[in-house]
C-alpha cells in the first residue's frame, strides 16, 4: 500500500474524467406577462338599473391585472347586496281582493 496522498486541491489524472464539473446555474428567462385582456364574458341586462350598473362595473376588471380584480368584485358584490337590501326594505304591494265573477 502506498502512503502517497495528492496535494489538496489536485485531481489525479486517472480519475479526472470521472469528476463532474458543478452544474452551471440555469439562466433565468425573462418573463414578460401579457397585458390584461377582456375574458369575453357576456353581461346580459336585467332591466333593473341598479343591478345593471353593478354588472357593467365588472367590465372594469377586464383592464386590470389579476391582483386588481378583487377590489372590483368586492365593490360589485357590495353594490348588489345593497340593491337586494333596498328591495327588501320596500313595502310589499297590497294584496288585491279576490273577485268572484260567478253570477
């Protein structure tokens, strides 16, 4: 058995081919996200001006990045909830008397 030891930091020639070089750091590709674009969801008018205005507000989200959608959705939800509350607060129409048309 030999007492020979290689100098620190050296590689023996007969094993130099077996030593793999450390992998190179991968290049980080540049990421350029697409600009916001409408998703094409149709909004059908309901005939109720307050509700229709809230539904039209949803179109604002089409021009915002995704992190801006929450604010629009919450605003629309709040507005629709207010519209329902307003409808619930109205007095119910008086019932009409039943008519007996039998003679």
